[in-house]
């Protein structure tokens, strides 16, 4: 019951967040100077030309009315037509999103796995050479903006040693197969930019956990380092890292704007940049909606994974399976879980893990 | 310049070695430094080449052009203000075109003449010209194309210009190869107005879909086109002036300037269109083994419009002071680093036959006296610029520094480039702007300087000037007419509100394999451009 209420409340907040995001983006675009007709025509924006274009685009209609109509359409899955190309927004956004995912998903998977591993290694080997190397490199990558990383990679791997193409020459009509040779450099840039933050967080959170009492207890019991690290420290250390991972995954959406522009990659970031430049309201709205959705889903997922990783929750389930004694602790464990992973009570956790170990023995 | 040491290109063909990597990295670091120190020293080892390579193009080959597509709304309809510029000259022909001296020469029309009063013009059309769809070109196609430009629904930038002297009943075809224009008012320069890049001729029956089909009589026929995406054209064997040197051209859209340059340096493309490289980038490109820079002489017409309707500049004495106060030679030397020629506030490029070579003086003392007389001594105002074009800010800064001597205190303000032409241009009293050169004299003066023209960026209005333009249009004698145009130029220099500090060379990034690249009058020379190998 409590779980259901929590989940429902989260979903309700998510929907509200998405609608508000779309409203704020709409208001922000209204504040930008110029409309789509003026932006398209530029120096050719003579009064007659602007008037003719506005009429042909239906811009003479009230702007709030257009927003309302768009919102109703979007609720039914129709994202309207682009004011610039005249094509339906849905399909072109889908292609752009697919292209972005082509670089973002591998970047995410590789970035998260590698950086979590490196972070834990650095945390465990705190103060040793491997820690220094990992920390230094991650600090450097963190400080250099991604467009700079992108430019350096292009200079080295596309111009000096031409192994990868510098830019994508095809537009949004490119198929996945045609894009494949060009995805590597953008993917590496995204991975690097994202990984650095996660390495730093994973390292400091590992250090915190390694210093805690239950690890000392485990050490005193004579467990091997490997067991201590991977069975006890890592699950606890990952909890605070999860939110950083979630934020970083959502950040990828912003990162792709810069990276896609440098590589002329026909993804969502480039579509966003172009539609903002052209004040193409329906396209911007659809992108805002999708971005908000991804943001919300990422954070929701992070919370759910946190619930799953929480040692207290794990104990409860095992305890329930093993013997009825576990039920006595249930309300407390649930309350702690719904209060969020940040309020982890080390004492309970220690008790939980040790009892779980006893169950096994 | 032949490389003395084996070029890195050869190393690459063998596959990258450790040495290549190291020299490559060192070279890049050097280029980086060059970029950073781009504005400090005058003398340097890498200079920007003067012109494009000429030579014999190998038959065949495909040229790869990267272009900054305006938007996904772009179209192959040349009449539209959203036309995809680079495709037009490849796909279509006009009735008449311009040569480099700005004279009107034959294209689809072989010869033309007017009645002595300049109201009836007869064009004799080329016979045996075929469109890409196999149809034969006749006067009916020309009439339909021009009617399309005049159609208010098209909202063509050239519609107003031609509409001033043409209406629906003005055009007739006494026979399929004769086209007659009965103008509503005389115009001795009428043929030159048909050289505009909106005036390409398309088949009469194809106008509704021309934006995507691109059927014309040009040296290349369209094989694919995606707005703001990639596209290709293939050599048209039946082109009336012979087959082009190339087999085809592949166009791709790259929005980001750095990305376009990277693509050129990486050998992915052969030419960057519509892009005036900044000097630091131009030096990096000319130092590259794959690419170089070709200068298109005086292609960029830089202006500093003073809004004649503003309180600051409605007084002609203040406007004169703003001109006397600066030396265009210094602006060319600093803002253009010498890659251009001083304009002396005459908007007519020196290459045009009607150019008036009388030059105003540079006299800061006179400027100071004029300001005093106008009660505006120690005038203070802002000059707006943006990153819209690479020369804008250097020009604004150089101008500000120049006019200090006359006691004029300008503050350079940087505005957002994406709304520069909607929020600043024709709104702020003082700003910097530019145009591509290539307008014939009559169009240039009427479009940018005539009272009430929608392109009159300084909102200047002078009835004597307008009268001179009307007289010129009614004067069939070429010498007399040229004198009237020269009087008009002098009036702009004396009273006008749109300053012309300079004409800049466009620095175009091209591959070292490209030969015979030429671009003037808003068109590439698509027949001769080719690849060396």
C-alpha cells in the first residue's frame, strides 16, 4: 500500500514536471526576439516577405491558442508539424532521438561501468599510485569542456591520423549503417565527459564506506579484501553514486547539443539548436517534452535501483523468506527505504548485513 | 608550393607511424599557437594565398561542397528568399548573366535590344536548349518563370524590383524564340535586373514543384536534395554550353563553421561555400597539406549604416563628420589585415564599369569642426556588432579607434548573432553590416539606397538621388547614363547615411586538388571548376 502510494505520487509529480517544463520552454521562446518568419528570412525579412511567410505558416493565429492546441494534440500523441520544414514533428524527432541514442547509450553503458570500477578502485587504493593516476586524469577531463575534448580528438584522430571522419556529411536522412563510421568520436567525448564526475563521486563514496564501522567489523572477522569490497562496501558505496549517475545520464541530453554540433551529428541536440535558432515552436516543445520525460524517468529509475540496492531492503526480503522473525523489522525498514538512500543508518545496515550473513552460514 | 620534405599525406597512405603521430601532434600544437597569437604580429611565415589555383582539370571526378544550410525550409525555387544558393547556378540558367566587370552578357538569351525610349525590350533566345526533363526551352518557360517571381504569393525579393516596371501583360512571345517586354516605365538597365539570382528560368509546367525537382537547363541535373541535408547533382550531357568538367557535385550541410573547417582539413570535403574564414583559421587552412585558401576579390561589401531617421544621425553634418573622421585604409589594414580594398564610402565596387573614382578626403579636423557646427562636439554613442560575421567586430573596433581623433566617443556593443538582423539591423542608430557584392549598378543603388526600399538599411532619403536614378533609367546613352550613376555615387559619399569603409576579399577554404574555382555575380563557375586528379 505504502509502496503503491509512493510510486503513484512519483508518477503524478513526473507528469506535472513534464507539463511545467513544456510551459516554461514555451514562455522562454516567447521572450526570445524575433519569430520564425523573421529568423528564416534574416536580411531578406522585408515587411512584405515576413507578412507572406507568417500567413503561410499560420502565425497570425493567437500564440496561446496555438500552444493550447499543440498541448492537446501532444496528449494524443500528435506533436504537430514543424514551422520550418512543414514535416510532422514526431517522425523527425524520432529519427533524431534514435541517432542521439546511438551515441548516448553506448557512452552511458561504457561510461558508467568503467567509471564506477575506476572510482571504486581509486577509493579502495586511496593514496596509492593507481589512485593518484585515476584522480588526476578524471580531474583533468572534468576541467576541460567537452567541445575542447571533441576538437582535440578531431585534430588527432581525423586530421593528423585520419582514422575517423571529422564530421557527419549526411543529414537526418542518414541510416544507422551510414552513421556507424561517425559515431565513435562523439561517443568517446560523451563517455569521457560523463565518466569523470562519476569516478570522483564513486571514489569519495567508497572511501566513506570503507571507513565505516561495519567494514571494520568485517575486516576484524578476517574476511578477504575482495569479499569486503565487492560484497559489502560496493553496494553501500553505489547508493550515493546512483543519483550522480542519473543526473549525468540526463546531462547527456545537454552534452549532446555541444558534441553533435561539433561533429555535425544529426541527433536531437542539433535539432534542438536549429529549432531554437529558427523559433520553431512545435519542434522545441516536443524536444522539451521528451527531454523532461527522460530526466524524470532517469531519476525515477535511480530511486528504484536505490531501493533494490539498499542492504536493509535486501535483508528484509531474505529474512521474510527464511523465518517470520523478519516481519518485526519490516515497518522500520520500509520507512527507512522510502525516506531515501541518503539517510542510510549505518548501525541498522551493519546489523542487517551481519544477520544476513548468519542466515547463510 | 611543392613540399621539400615528404608531405604527411604520403605517410598517411602508408598508415600512421609513431613519427607521424608525433610530428602531427607537434604541428597541431603549432597551429594552436598560431591561432592564439593570430592578432599579435604582422609579419609571419604563413601568408594567405592570393587566388585559386588554375590549371587543367582532370575529366570527371566529384566535388564535395560543404554549405551552411539556412534552414529546413530551404528550397530549390530560386525565386524564393529561402533558396539553396549553391544549387541554383548548377541547375539553372538565367536569360542574361553578369561578367566580372558587372556587364550584362548572354546566357539563355543570345542578344537583346530596346526601342529608343527604353520601354520595349526584345530578347532573342537560344535555340535547341533542353531542360533536364527533355523538354525544349522556349519563351513560354521564360514568361512563366518571371510571372512566378512577380506573383505576390512567391514573395520573391526580386518581385518588387521587377514589379516596379513589369505587370502581367508586359510579357509576350511573338514566336517561341523571341521574348518581348513592354515596360510600364522606361528602363535602360532592364536586362541587368534579370541577372539577379532569383531570375533563373525553369520549365513552365514544373513551377509548382520546382522547389524539390530542380529541373533547369544548367550544367548539372539534380539526383537528390534534402533541405538542410545532403544533396547531389550529376553532369548534364546535353547542356548547351558543353558538358561540365566534373561528373557531379555532392553537397552537405554543416551548420558549425569549425565543423566545416575540420571536414576540409580532414579531407572529407573539397570546398566550403558561403563562409568567409577568419584570419587565424585561414592561416591554419593555408598551412595544411590538404587544403588552402582562395580569395574572392572584393566579394564582401562591408557597411556601417547610420540610421538617417535617428536623432543621432538625421543631421547631414554629423553624417559627414562620421565619414571625414576615419581613414578606410587603416580599417582595411587592421580589420581585414590587408585582404581587401578601401571603400571611401562609395558602395560601388571598383570592379564595376560605372565606378566613380573620385575619392573623399580623410580629415579628422574637418570632422571635429563639422560636429562643433552641428552642436555635437565630443559626440558619444554606441556602435553595435556581433559574431554574425568574422570581420564585424574587428571593423567596429577599428572604426571606434579611428574616430577618436575627431573627438567621437563610441562604445562597441556586442549583440547576439542569432537575432542581429531582426533586433539590431535597421533598428539601432549605428551598427556594422555587410552584403555580398554582385549587384548590377542599377539594382545596387535602387535596392539599398533609394527612398523607401525595404533593403535601405540606413533609411536614407534624398529626392535628388532618387531623381538621378530615374533619369539614369530613362537615359539610353551608355556614357550619359554612367555619368548619372557617378553623380549618384558622389551624392551618397557626401550626404548618404550608409558608410562603406571597405570591400573585403572572401577567404574561401578549398582543397589543394580544386582548380578553376571562380565565384562572382552570386554564382559559381560550375562549367570549369574541377579536380586536379
